[in-house]
């Protein structure tokens, strides 16, 4: 067993390479990345493997996420301990990830097949259901909501992933400068739509005919009883602001919301200058 923490692999200029969860154990360290970024992270780390007795490899076993209040029971049924941190047994690895903002239990399973997890009581859900929860919790997906041009503070990825008391790391200068005396010009925000329509990704967010941002993920939220979206907008567009989302052939009205998206909760829990 070991501990799990959020972490960031950054470029020298302080922009995202691969956000991940770091699994620390006795003589072993694991990284869980968003889909498609395992090879990116492995290649980036390999460049710094100089006079270090370490092997870097990619785990090719199946990877599944188990969410919801019934998740601990499913994990127990598979022979895993649903406690914080991560653990390994003969069948695979389990890691408790959690959400950036409080949410249902969330773990990653590495090894078990989907059929085994379903037999233990899990119910498969579609991509839109997963996307809806990620949007509600303010969890951006690398390659979708954030990319190699994103500064961590723009997506609220610094808290819990960066230590300002430990040693140096790649990209530290920009992260530290923004934290100490700066701000970012754009922020990841939620949008809640007033119409039953799902805009396409890359639709424009508009205020008074001025494009102020872009939609990246959309889904139907059962909790909000409305379509929701993850969007990157100018920092001056405050939570509670009405906007129009436009795309070729359509448009829809929406309200900007701070994360997490919860019924009746509009005001941000932190200022746009604090990450």
C-alpha cells in the first residue's frame, strides 16, 4: 500500500505536459494519466533518466474507473481494500483518486476485466455520464479541456498538486510567479444552459457580441437538471454572468458558474487571482 497525490508534469515554460495522479510506494512510483498521455509522460520522464537506477514502463493491463456510493462494495467484491491510497494484489492495482471538489467515491482499477467488475456489482455507464460528473466536479481532461498551451492556474490545477516549500521542478518559475504576484487571463468555468440543447465542442462563448471563451466538454447533468459544459473564458467573466454560446447553425443561453456545479451555488469559493 502507498499514498496517492495529484501532480503535474510541466514544460520548462510552465505549461501542461501531463497532469496525473502519483502513486508512491516502497521502491516504486506509479503515474495515472488521462487516456493517451501515458506514452507522453513516459517519454518526458525518460529524458531525465541520467545516472538514475530506475526503469520506466507502461502498464498495458485494462484500466477502469469505479465511481459512486456502491464503489467500496464493488472493490471489496473484487478482493481490494477500498481505503485511501493505493494497493496491489495478484489481480491488479486499485487507487483511490477522489475529485478536486467533493464528490462520490472514485477509484481506478488496473488489471481486472470489465466483465469481472460488472459481476462484482458495478453498472457500466456511457461516456456522456462520465463527462457530466467530470464537468460538475471541475475536472478538466487533458487533450479535451486543457492542452499543452494551458497554464495550470488557468484550470485550477495548482492546489493539491504543487508544493511551494519543496525543491525545484520543471516549470516552477511561472507557477511560482503567478502564485506570488500574478494572475491569469483566462479560467476554466462551468456553464449551465437554460435550454435543452448540447452545443458542439469548440462552440464560442459570447458576451455582448464579444467572444470571451470556448466550450470544450458538454453533457446532460442529472444533478443540475440541465445541459452543462466546461469552458475556458476570460477571467473577467464572473460567475453568475449570462452568456450566449454560439456555433454554426445554432446558439443557446447559459450562465457562467464556478466549480463545483451544484444547484443554487453560483459564487466562486476563491478569487480569480488565487490558485
